[in-house]
């Protein structure tokens, strides 16, 4: 399965930037893209491991639960 690199903009707008076969390759590309963003840029660069680009986008758009607060 490939690693997809996306630019995530406000209001869940996704732009696929690349697809890589290995994580080290995807990590290098994502790091380079992040370093090129100007300060205060609302876009975030994310890597998603998925079978297809559609599955990667679905995973990126899922709402995640907040971590629990305090000690258990």
C-alpha cells in the first residue's frame, strides 16, 4: 500500500501532493514540503497510509476523539 501526502487546508479541503511506495520516501517529501511553508500558513502537510487515495481522504476526514483528561 502506498503512502499518500496531502495538504490539508481549513474546512477539510484536501490536495493530494504525492504518493510514495515507502515511508522514508514519503517522510522526506513531507518534511521538504513542510519546510517550504511560510510561517502562519493554515495548510498542514499530512502522510496517510492507505490502499487508495479515496481511502486516504476518508481517513483524513474522520473526526478523532479527544484524549482523556486527567489521571485515571
